[in-house]
C-alpha cells in the first residue's frame, strides 16, 4: 500500500490497518485503535445505509476547531500579544445544518462565531445561540432588508458586524440607522493590492471583485463621520484569499492590512478588530510545499506569523493590539468529510491472450501481431507506437469497409494482449518514460457509483486534487491501473489525476475487482465547498450523508443520518410534480390496455415498477 502515500497525506487521521484496510484515527485519542472504514460501511449497510455516501467525522471537526483556536491562543501567549483571537466560520464553505450546528457547539468555548455572505446565511447564523463574545461578520452585497435584520439582531445580544463593501452600502446603512434609531456595529472591507499566488490568485489584488480601494475607503470614512457614526466603525476586513500556498504571502498581505489599520487609527477611527478573512490552506497532497494543492506551513506557523506580523506593525505605529479575526473555512472543515462509493464494473484495457492471425487477414493484422516479437523493456515506447499505429490503420480500414467485424475483433484483442505486456513492463522499468505519462491512455476504466458533478464539483471545475484510495485489500499488491468514470452520461465525469506517494499520476493503482464483494474507494478531505457547489447533472441527487463520532474503544457512534435524495425529490427540483408524473404514466398504461398493447393483468406490475423507481435512490442500488 506504500504506493498510495497514505502516510504522507493522511495527517495521522487516515491510516492503513494491519488488515490492509483504511482506518480512521482520532488524534485526540492517540491510544485508541484506528476504526476500520470498511467495517463502518459493513455496519451501516446492516442498518440499511448504503454507498455512495458522504461520511462526516464529527471528531475531526471538533479537533480542527480546537487546533486553530489553541494555536492562536498559544501564539498570542508566547509573543506577549495583548489582544485576543475571535474566529468566525464562513457559512458558505459548508452550510449544512449538521455541520453548522456542531461548529457552533464545539466553538462555544472559544467564542467562535459565524460569517454570513448573504441574507440566507445571516438567517442561518441568527438561528444559533452563540457564545456572548462571538461575532457574526456580514460580508457580501447587502440591501436594506439585510442591513435592517443585522442591526436589529443586536437587540438580542448578537455581535453582528456589517462589513461595508462600498460607499453606496454605507449610504444604505445610514438610512436604515435613521429609520431604526439603533446604532450598527460596522466594518470596512479593504481591498489589498498584494496579489497572492495559488489557484485563487485572481481573488486577490487590484482586480478582485470585493472590497474598497483607498479612495472609496476614505469616502466611506467621511460619510460615516458626517452621519455621526464613525464611533461604530470597529472592524477592518481584508480577505487574504483561499488556499494560500506560501506562508510568506500571508505575511506580506497581513503587513499591508496593518498599514490600513494603523492609518485609519491615525485618522481617529476607533478600530478594535482586524479581520483577515480566509486563506489558511489544506495540504491535500501531503507534499508540504507551496503548490496549488499543498501548503508550505502548518496551522501553528500560520497563527504565529499572523500574530507576529500584526504585533510588529501595531507596535511600530504605537497602536493598541487589536482583536484578531480570521474566517478560515477550508482548514476547519475539509478534513472532516469523505466520499465513499463502490465500483460497479470495469472496462479492462488489456487481454491475457492473443488470438492467432488468420490466412485471409489484412497484412496489418500480421504486422500488429509481430510487435510481440520485439517487445522488450528497451523498446517499450517503440512497440506502443507501432501497435497503436497498426490498430488505428485497421480501424480506418474497418470504417471504409475493407476489414470485417470478426477480423477487427481479432485485431483489437491482439492489441489488448500487447497492452497487457506493455503495462507489466512499464511498471518494472525504473526510468520515467513517456508511457508513464501516457498511462491513462492504457489504463482500465473503473465505473463508479457516484456523480463527479454532484459530489466532487471542484475536481471537475478547477482540477482540485483529493486523495483517493481503495478502502480494502491494501495488504495485496494492486495488480491494475485505472481511471475512474462516474455514473453520469457525461464524458467529463471522470477522474484521471491521483495523488500517489511519488507524485501526481494519471491512473490509480487498483485491484482486480473481487467477484463476491463490493470494492470501495474513498475520496478524502471533501468537507469544504463541495456539498453546495455540487449540481444535479443527469438528476443524480444528494448522496446519503452519515455523521459519526470515533469512540475510544475503536468503535463508532452514529450521530445522524440524512437519507440521499429520492428520484421524486430531484424531479421536484426541476419543476415536475411527482404525483403528476405517476398520473401521466398511468394514463399511458390505460391507453395501452384500451388499444390492446398491454394486458390488464400487467397494469399492476408496470405501474409498480414506475412507483418503485420514483420513490428510490438516484444512484445505482
Ligand atoms: N471569507 C471570505 C470573505 C471569503 O470570500 C472566503 C472564501 O473565499 C472565506 C472567508 C473562506 O476562505 P477559506 O475557505 O480559504 O478559509
């Protein structure tokens, strides 16, 4: 199993057990044995809960919240920083009730708050009992209704901060203040000019969509002063970006944010909170390097760098140390969810034996078969090129009618038998060849029971890498290489980049599918952004979602189950009334009985089949 690099990316949460199965460890209980993930699936299956499913590990969420809050607290204590840390969780990163409820519960002792980027998210935030000092930070475009609700919520004791995104928003706030006569708690969103490298480079710097430039900032300060509200401006917000790969970019951006803070202070703005937005990354690949899917820092280093940079800038300007706020989302939730699905079948891209060449076969069939005679590790690439050329020429002849069906089938099988030998040799050749790189062209296709568009949208949209690994048989040598194809009818629905111990590979080492049991794969660290960004392509709906807690004795507790969408539910999302569908189908059936196409005795069976489908799971059962 060393090939999968679980030790590298698993963060000690995901491990391989002595039985060759993926195990889940709870770092908060280092002495507890790892809980076998296939064992969890077997148990859930007995309870009637089947894959594909999203498994949320509550303990991982709790640990991550503790990790970030404790790391800031330690950095603050170690450096003698005079302010405190008050994190907020950005609801958009995972809005699911089971996740937000637990974040609020686990975060209570840290005065952990919520960030709302829209009216619906503010409505979610206000449905929770937060700790007395926790913040609700409101970002995004806000109309008067949004602002009114934010201001009124202060009457209930919520520390709801309206972060002004533009001078126009400041005018709306002033109007609502005059209407209600209640003072708002305000912030200003400042656009930093520093660009931050990585996948989200465009969301930072001059051209980013959100926040104000210096000119707009000054106008807002003047407007608030004129309206007698400058004393309400307590927070400066400067979003650093997302999945920031290089910690030195964090330092540079925080330094710039501090310049605005100290300048505003010099203008007499009584700021007390510095909000640095999101950006703390997740090391998806385990490389520990500043690459798109990895980061070159730990949570502790991130916190220490932020605290140190803010302290230095404030001390230099003689400004009191502010409360530090961050809105880390990805780093809080990504590791806590995993997607698990079964492989339905495989299209093998090789064949164990080659048929003989028939006397009447085209000479290209003989040329193809002859490649076997000079196939050696040294001539691997040449043999692959030749075999592919002859096979393609034969396909062209087939299309024009010069080669028949049986002859073409023979040629395809000879080709596949050559591929079988080439694959074995590629695996044995030490030096990297072009074939290594082209492996996906000769890899098997494993057809899997999930929708990429519903469950892993970032893999499709932005080439996000997540660790993917078989959950069982890991004490056996994987004997095949595969790319994964999902259950949608879209050729884009495939995964062909995998994190392995020695880097990113176009195919995943897998085992021949066992005949008498399911073969499961797990996709890890999918807790951030994937659930709501997913869509209904081909009408595959939400998967089953199960939340569990890892026990100290190596068992687990089932905390919550959310059944996946039924077909009836997804139909209603696209404007169908399922009852109307059943009625329309029944009418067609009765019509067929009237005109003699169907026997009356078949009515029950056919309508029953329709009803069973409409009430069932959208995935393969
Ligand atoms: N805060 C704001 C304003 C954001 O736009 C985002 C996401 O881009 C976040 C917080 C969360 O960022 P991350 O998930 O990288 O921590």
